[in-house]
C-alpha cells in the first residue's frame, strides 16, 4: 500500500499495513492523542516526538527568546503596563486634542490668572445669572451696613391741598433719611407748591420742600429735622400748598433712605 505521511490513526501503525519505517511520524488520534515517532521496526516501538506536545510558553514572548514588541506610535505590538496606566489616568469623555496635556486650569482664566479671559468687546445676553457679581454687590452693601431704598408718592392730574395723599409706607427696619426730590409735569404759578412728609403725623422737616413758581423741580432749600426712623415707623405725604393761579399737575415725591442691614 501507499504510505501516507504523517500517519494519522487511532490505532498503532504496523509494518505490513502501513509500510512503516523508522523515523515515521504517527499522529495518534485516539482517546489519548499524541504525536509519536517510530524508533524501531522489529519490534515496532514508538516514542513521543520531540516537541510534540505544546508547552506553556507565554514567558518566552515577554523580554525573552520569542519577544513580542511593545506598541509605539509607529510600530505595531502589545500595550505596555506604563501605557495602560496612562490610559487609566484619563477621565471618561476627556478631550485630548490640544498640544499640551489636559490639566485643571480654571484658575488661570480668572482675574489676574496667567490665561485670564477678557470680557472686552463681548456682546449678547449672558447664559445664566451672574452669582459672583451678585455676591460682590451683597458684600459691598453689608460692608456699609445698609440697603439704599426710595419711597415714591405720585399724584396724578391737578394737585390739590390735602393730607395723607398716596401710599402709607411702613419701615421694615431702622432707616436713615438721606434726601427728598419733587417733580411736576405742569408747573405751579401764582404760588409755590409745598409738600410735607410725616412720621406718625409729625413732619420730618425744619424747612419743607417746595417747587417754586413756574418751576418743575424742588428748589433744594429743604432742611430735615428728623432723619432717624425706627422699624415699623409709618410715613405719609401731605400737600400743604399749591399754585394760586395754576396748582401744578402730576406730582412725584421721592424720599431717598438707607435701610439698616440685619
């Protein structure tokens, strides 16, 4: 018969059936597979072929006789422990597209930072409330221990003499009176227009504010007799005198104060 090489059988080859000769290789595919080499014909004997069974050899691929090279930017290979450590240090979703390695650098964009962001020339609406600016304003107000406020009375149309015209204002906290302003759209003629502001019925003025004949704003000759208002104090506005020929119309009274901060 014609010999097939190597012999692949599940039973031991014979000289008669398989034309077996010394050094022939037999691939044993029985329940105990192996690669064997014929060492003798009379009698027929076999021994395991050298290197027939693969050995554990991972170590030979790492810094050894069959070394697998490390990957670089220009050479294919396997990732090294150092490379994996670097990858593990990159946050999920990080964008590493710049020329420099990413780093925490928000402070460098702040005022006086090395990479300060300038607002010069910016336009449009801001995306959110500017909390930092709010905090600065609050801090400045607290440092002065007061909040500026203005109380406004408005008398529409022709002004007439009368008490407690417009709103009554109740002080939320201790308050200091700073100044008063008067405005009319139609000037009084024949006589000045005189206004009074009272705390619980008592005037705040030693000299009451007035709009002179043919004027539309207060003459700034007023003088206060009381500028300290307690919490819960109530303020009302009286018109003591109007123009004798033309009364005046559309009166606005503004009282500027400083309210204490708790």
